[in-house]
């Protein structure tokens, strides 16, 4: 069982930088917090699980005439600089897990033997369309998960709600100053619904002080 993991949602160039293909408004403002959270995890030997769009032109959500709800302009296209994580959230020796289903036993063995971070590629907004996410969760069995990244109303939403369903024993912490929404007016209702379902809102300062995670860090370092 893993006491604690950090879950980095799609901190990719195309979302995080203002010249990216699908910039999430205000995301550049949270990069210092993201960098500090990443550094904290690595310093305390806490594994980071990161999701990452890795699109092809044939993916259902890619459109030259997007509705900005279920379809979007080309972004995070495989093999382009925009698909890469920003330097500030670079992973440590990531085990890349592609969306196609792997043998659960063999994958679990690889996960248990791995001493670095984990990268979950996906081709939709929902990380749980990667058929191997549940194997990762069953193998790590995290007691607590710290969540941050973009966008609150899309990829974050699927991440939080998926973890509530598939990792119900995990304590979930959402870092509210390390997320941003595409449609800011949708953020507060989502946060309220997650609070009602037990998700705890925290700040990056609270995480970095060690106080919020004290009982988990004691056995993680």
C-alpha cells in the first residue's frame, strides 16, 4: 500500500502556456505552485501520477470546427512540443502507461518494481478511458491523493469524480490555487459538489508546510 501519491492533471505546454494551442486562462499564474508541488513530491519520495493528452487527428474530440464542450481544436498532438509537460512539472523516471489494456498482472508487477513517477497517456478528457488506470490504483492502493492541474471543468472533473468512484478509500485533497478552469463560472459549483462528497480543499502552502499531509509523510520519507 502506498501512503500518498500526487496526481498531476495535464500540465502540458498547450494548456499551460499562453502561446499553447489550447491555453487554459490563468494557467501561467499557477506554474510556480505546480513547480513547488512537484519538487515537494520528489524531495519526499512521493510518487507523482501524471495524466497527459496524447492526441491523434482522428481522435473524437479533435475538430477544426469545435463546439468547445465535447470537441476542441487540435491540441497536445502526439510528437509536438505542445504535448510535452512543462519543465516545471517534469517527472522523475516516468513509467509511461498507454491507454490500451495491458495484462493486469504483468502491469502490476511493473508498477511495484518501479521507483519513479507514472505517466498516463489518454486520448480524451477522461483519464479513466486509459484502460490501465484501475490496475494502477489497485496496485498502489493510495491512502491519500493530492490533485492539481488543469482544467477544473474538464480533465480535473473527470479525475476527481473518477477517483471518488474507483478509489473510494483514498482521502482526496484538491489544491485550489494550483488549478484553473476553461469556463471559470463552472468552477464553484463543481468545487461545492466535491466538498459535499468528501474532497478536501487545500492550498499549495498548506501542502508545502507539511502540516496537511503530516500523517502520510511520516511513513513516506
